[in-house]
């Protein structure tokens, strides 16, 4: 039989994951500006500025969704867990959005054509989103367990 603490951890994980996934959709597709999307993988100051702006708006959006959800449901979040989850999200998001790591991973897994594909789906975009979702799974685990 599961303890109340185990059930609380599991519920926190599920709610945190859902909130992070919704925050991701809003942060990556609504809060991100065209300029950020176009320049975040660029070299130099323009690329760093675009990436920093995207990471800030994305994580403020995701944080607002998580905070609003946690407040409404009286979810027991610890500052350490939230900090660890968001730190992992920031680092992983910054790495993935440089695009080169995603392209390399697709080549390593035998999908170089998918990395170049733009129709009927953009292979890089689909792979990028799958990796973001995996990263959010890890973030939710950190939030729930710490």
C-alpha cells in the first residue's frame, strides 16, 4: 500500500509535468518573438541576446503556469525542487535551441535525412520538441522529488 507521502509525490509530479508542458507550449510558441526564434542559434552577441531573451520569457511563462497551478491546487512545491527543475530546464533548453546538438543526435541515431526534412513535417522541429518534452519530464521529476 502506498503512503500518503508517495501519493503526494506522484500527484505533484503529474501536475508539475502537465503545467510545464503547457508552459512550454506557451513559452516556445506564444511568448517567443520572431527575432528570438530567428537569432537564438546565431553566433556572437546577437545570438546570446536572442537566446537570453527567449530563455527569460519562456521560463517566466512556464513559471507563471506552474505557480498558478500550484497555488490553485495547493500543491506542495519545495523551493529546492522548483529551483532544480528550472535550472535543468534552462540549461537543457539553451543547449537544444542551439540546434546543432539536435542535428548531431539525429545523425548519430541514423536519421540525417529527417534532420533535413521540411515536408510533410520539419524533422528538426519535431526532434527538438521531443527532446524538450523529455527534458521537462526530468524537470518535473526534480520538482516532485526534491
